[in-house]
């Protein structure tokens, strides 16, 4: 099992669709609307290489748009959707219409009580507490 975060089982390789500096939609009701990725938890890379993130990864974000209490907050989030297509082991290709995250605490507990829109199965399997509040898992 790879290092870098809680996970139910071994991680499959998914092509990274996001990176540090990417703006993402916040899909929960925590008060944040838009966030920018500023770090990827568990990534140990090469000097000056921009850290990539994909579905199911925990990232560090700063809230850019939202309620005044949430704005400028630096917090952790789980990537639940990405625009870049990726292939599942059964041969199907998955691509979502936006890049989205869910704001979570340090241990992976969601701050909001509901998630708007679908959640990728890869993220739901890796983060069961996010899957519990998801309305649609694809």
C-alpha cells in the first residue's frame, strides 16, 4: 500500500488531471465555493516539479470564493472529480464536466453535510466518510 494518506486498499494509477495552482469547485455545503490547490499530501517529488493530483488524493487548498468566514482559509480537501479522462480496469473511460473537491479535516472527515453532484468511485472507495454523504457515486 502506498504512503500518503488513509486508504482502504492499493491505489491504482490514474492520470493526474490537476496540479498545484489549479482552481477547483468546492462541491459541499461548507461555505466555500472555489478553491486553489497549493499542495498535495503525500507527494515526494523532484525539485521544481509541480506536484500532480488526481481523483481520491488529499490536497491542501486555499479558499478563494465563499463566505467571509471561509475565505482565505487554508484547509485540506479530497479530489472527487476531474475533467481529464482516465481508464478503469474494466475498460470504461471516465471524465467529469468539472474539477471538484470536498473540504475535509486533517483525518478525512468532511466539513459539510452534503455533496452536490457525482463522486468518482475511486474517491469513494478510498475515503468512506466522503462516500457516506455522497448522493451519487459514479
